[in-house]
C-alpha cells in the first residue's frame, strides 16, 4: 500500500473519531524519503513511530520521533 493511501486512510479514521470541532494535532511527519511503507507501529514508551519498508525497497525499519528525526 502506498504511503499516501495509508496516510489518507489514517486521516479519515482520525477524523471519523473526532467528537468535537477541535483541530487535529500533528505529532509526526513522515520523511519524504519513505516511498512505500508496509507497516507502522507507535511506541508510547519511546514516543516514536516504527515504520517498515520492504516492498520494492531495501528491507529496513525506521524510527521516527516527534521532532521528525529518523534513523
């Protein structure tokens, strides 16, 4: 699934869960380097996203913190 599709589905899900008119707060922005992700998981303890890229790319897991830093 392409990253844009995944992000769009996530935004639709979040918007459908909103019960009031508050703006959605963005906690993470994904780097443009990520072309196609196969999975995303959030670690509450580390306040980070773990993203795996494997389809058509090198098999790699990225960690992204809420400042946008990744490795």
